[in-house]
C-alpha cells in the first residue's frame, strides 16, 4: 500500500505528492544541504519550521523526517536564537512579599533625572511601606550611597523605627559596601531584585508612577518647580484610599483620617461639630480600634493579591533551568551596543547556570567558569541549543 506512493525514475526515487506531483527523495547529506540553503542561504530568510518545510515541498524535495529535522535545525540556528523575539510570557509563578504590620518592609527606588530644581536637585529617592502604602520621598542633587543612607536614617529609621526588610534594585548606590554594613549593623535584611526585573520591587515602582504622573499634571510649563510640588503630591497620596487596602495610608499609620483643605473651605461634619473637650477621648478610641482597621486592611490586601496571583499564574509558561545548563540572556537596553543600533541582538550568550536560587532566580557564569555578579530572573533567560 505504501509502495504505491513511490516511483523510480532514472534510478532516482520519487514520492507522489499532493502539493507537487513528484517529490524527490533525499538522503541525509542532501537533506542537510537543502535545509541549510533554504533556511540561511542566499534565498533564505531564517523562516520558521512550517514555512521552511512548505518551501522545501514546493521546490520538490522530501524525506520521511523532514518536519522533525527542520524543527531541530531551526532550533539550533545561532542567528535565530540570538535575534529571536523576547519572551513576554512569565516563566515563574508570582511570589508575594508578605508584610503583616506597618513599617516592617520598605521598598526603595530612585526616580529621575528631572529638570534641575532648587538646590540643583534632579533626582528623587522614594521609599514605600509595603503594608500601609505610606510614601516617603526626598529630592537629591546626586544619588550616592551616602545620600541614600542619610535618607533612610532621617526619613525612615528615626521616624518609623528600624524595619525588618529593605527591598531595592541593583543600583550602585544600593549595593555599596558601606551602606550594606550600615543596614547589617541595624539588623535590616537588604534584598536586591534580579537584574532588570523591577517586578520584585513592584510597590516602589508603582509609587514612582503615581508621583511622576501627578507631578506632570501639576507642573504645566514650570518643570523646574517639581521639588516644591512634591510635598503636596505626597500629602494627596497619603490621604487617598488605596485600592489594595480600601484605606488611606494616613489612617493605617495614625489611626484616623487627616483633616484636608476641602473640609475647611466647605466645613465637614467633624469640622462643624468639633469638641475640644471630647477630642482626646475620641482619639484614644480611634487608637484602640486601629489594630482592627489594620487587620481588615490586611485581609482585603491579601484577597486582592490572591486574585492578581491567580490571573498572573494562568499566563505562566514554566522555564526552569538546572545547574550546568547553557542559556541565552536577554540583552537589556542598557547593555546593548549603541553602535549596532536597531541591529543589536535581543539575546547574548551562551552562559552557564551556576546556581539555582529558587523562585526563578539564578546565578550565571561565563563558559570559562568566571562568575557573573548579581542574580538573573528566568524571565530574561532561555535555553541555548547547540
């Protein structure tokens, strides 16, 4: 039955085809040549498997394992791997950072550069409490580790106490040895995100977006006045209920809502019926129930996180690597060669997996065995085929 599909013409075996009357049957050497020529030759354009197989059939070639062979050949093609599209599907399930009490965990980040403001300030250091969403921010003229240490001491430690954990990115001002010795001396755990994986410090990144968006709306043409507008932006944010907690950061911190200007312009109930004699008793009552408010906010926040986690995890396409595996690493904009412009590859490598740190974080090394500093997330890695 199978033999009827084949015919020998002039000592050459052919297969009767559907797209073409006769398909020339090739041996392994001939198949390798036509695959290479069609995929990367003068008339090749590094097409995918389906297009390459279709092109081979169209010009009249066939062998039994052509689909599998083309898939394996294209998978190992160096230019295709190096210039392949970046992978946007998450490679690891979402892992939430727990924060069960105000001021135990802070996220910090640097925002800028901005137009030069008063005092030659052009950067902004931002810190956000992961529980209450309380934001502290300060304009800076430079972003040295010494300035970061001063900010942490003045704006966080001496006001809200020594935190348990500080989450930052891998900026030089955060990885400085003296800064880390300062944090270690106070018993603060310093957790740095994987390179180019800002999602780990997502709360600080969200705070940055809120501040930047509001400053843009307030400044108009006076871009250099951003430092003067900053306190108003922070106050507005602290007095606004957050979607994740359904409470204002001010109330979660102090136990009662702040008096805002609109309540002065158009007197609110508590403004009209303020009783100085009963004020202290009311404040004490508010402090007695603040723990209940915080517990309720924690439950609401956890429910929100779980909903987001389920939605995020539904899109995950797992990519896990073992020690010794060879991988490509996504080339971030900061590491691309500007001389190559639009022709810069999307991936560089290969590199070897040195350690699996779990939760999608890896330590890499060069093929020579020299370790690569800092950690890299699996979302920026893909398998190297050789």
